[in-house]
C-alpha cells in the first residue's frame, strides 16, 4: 500500500468518534518520523482579507526531495494526549 494512502486512511479513522472519544492504540506505527509528520501534522490555513481560505497549489518537488513541514501544526483532532512506548522482544512483551 502506498504511504500516502495509508496516511489518508489513518487520518480518517483517527478522526472518527470512536477513536476521538475512546482513544486508540497504534501497534508498530508510526514507523518513521516521516510517517508521524504526514499523519499528525496539518497545514495552517491562510485567509484573505474577506476571511476566505486561500488555496495554495502544492509545488512539484524535484525527485528525491522531501516536503517541508515548516508551515504545519499539530492536528489536535487526532493528536494523542499521551504516549506509551513499549520496546522489547516479542516473547517478553507477550
């Protein structure tokens, strides 16, 4: 499954009422810092003088270059309030 599709599906699921009200457990995810950025950050919406959102076109990046997350903020609707990380061998954790 492409990473972009996984991030979109995960954002949708984490935004549903059962996850927002009861919490959730992510086992083995995010796998990388890039996964965490793409899942839990969102762009800051810019507004014009009339209060209408300004739509920014996503610029084409050269091959191999990663997008910048400088203008992103935490998506508080899905961002975890607390995190517990359990690290160990499977046999010990089970």
